[in-house]
C-alpha cells in the first residue's frame, strides 16, 4: 500500500501572499504543492508560469512542486518548468502532438512525468506509455477552475485506472484533482487514488492544518 499524499492546489491561495501561503500549507502538513498552469487556450482561464515556480524555489519552498500543465502546445514549457524547479510535470494527452515525445522530454529534464485525463477523456491514451509514467492524474471536474463539484462517474474511472496500474505491474501513483473534500476523500481513496489535490477545501478554510488532519483521519479508516 502506498503512502497517501496530500497536494494542496495553490490555485485557491491568496496570490498576493503566495510564498507565505505555500509555507503555511506545507507547515500544515501538505506533502506536495500542486501548481495549476492555465493558458486561456486549452482551458478558459489564465494563471501562472515558470517564473512563479522559480520564485517559490528562490523564496525557499523545498516541498515537491507538482506542475499540472493545462496548456497547448505542451513541449516548450517542459524544460522551462524543469529549470524553474518543478518536481512532477503532467499534461493532457489530447493537448499534445506527440505524447511519447513529451513524456520523454519530462524524463530527460529530470522530472517525474504524468498524463492527465479529463472526465470525458478515454483511458486508451495509456495504452503504449505505461512504462514511462510516474503518475496518472484523473480530473474529477472539467479543468479550468477551482471550487467545482466532484463528478461521480470518476469513481468508476478510478477503479479502471487502478486495475490498469495493477495489471501493468508498474509503480504508478493515481492522483485525483477536482472537488476533493473531507467528506468524499475516503471514498475516492477506496476507488484507487493515492495522491489528492485539494484547492478550495484547504485554502478556503480558516485552519489549513485542521483540514489536512481531517483528510488524513478519513484516509486512516
Ligand atoms: C482545476 C485544477 C484544480 C483545482 C482544484 O482545473 O486542476 O487543481 O485547483 O480545485 P478544487 O479542489 O477547489 O476543486
Ligand atoms: Zn490541477
């Protein structure tokens, strides 16, 4: 059984105090910092790029930074994020022209690669690349915004991903992103996820440590 990882999404943080917010959430027990990159092209929203990632590293953030690229094209940003201090980099396969090449670029840049699946993106994109993956990110909302509700059909998709990972014999993390809360995290884990992105559930709460502790208590059952 893999250790469960909690990955707060800084999309819901106070951007005017981003360094302090990341410090606070790591001090509150976060394992990984989830970094949502949106380009107003692949998704209808615009966030931040490698300069902000680099600024967080210079500020002193040492936790793994999990870059979720919601961009098209993909490849130009890979080396930029690797140089900026990214730990994990994932992208949406339908936004990439050459999926295997993009995964290899991430590996060659020294980062851990992942593929991201929107609620209606089929899992066949996994067919020929399982041996390259560090993580599979399953979106439980349509990408672009924080604070949306978890789409229930995701549970069945997670079970299918879990089965595929087990069949592959590979050590691949299953990450879930969108609408993760204290009251559904246990069911999500039972369906197969072991890495949990949560934006609004953590950053909109007055006490980050309390929410993360409640999530870990749910996962311990
Ligand atoms: C949505 C992003 C998510 C988002 C999750 O496109 O990928 O990471 O921040 O936010 P919540 O946890 O509020 O659903
Ligand atoms: Zn995300």
